[in-house]
């Protein structure tokens, strides 16, 4: 999108947004909510937002309307091996005036 660019340094990538962190924060928060995640940790002063753990067994449909991996997910639940995910987003003031750098990390566990 306009005003957003991807920056890469080695294996690390982050977004640089042409807006101050105060304006980017609510957009990032709404993004996580729209994705089905509850925001568990919010600290705008240090720029950290973390989602709640969510089960990966949200059943998705393919283009044909068929459920993907339904049997595998059912068996995982039966065996107690439920996959869970959470995300941590960090917003830093950019090196350029009125820009924000967005970093995201992902954690996944089998519980």
C-alpha cells in the first residue's frame, strides 16, 4: 500500500509506515482483532502489543468450499495435541521523521 514499505536486513524484515506511531497503533490493534485475535498486552509507551494464544484449529475452507485438514485437526484435538499461536508486535519510531517501524514475531506451541 501507499505509504508502507518493506525493509530487509539479512533474514529480518520489517515495515516502515509513513505515519507517527500514535496513528499506526490503533490500526495495528484493529488488524489483530479483525484476524480473530484478542489483544492481551498493550503498552503504547514502549510500543509493544501482544495477542492472546489462539487455537490453530480454526477450520478454513479452500476455493471449493471443502474443509481443509479437518480430520487431522480432529485427531489432534482427540490426542490433546492442539496447536496454538500468538503474535507480538513492536512499533518503533522510525529513523525518518513521522515514520513508524513495525516488527512482528510469532510463537507457536503444541499443547
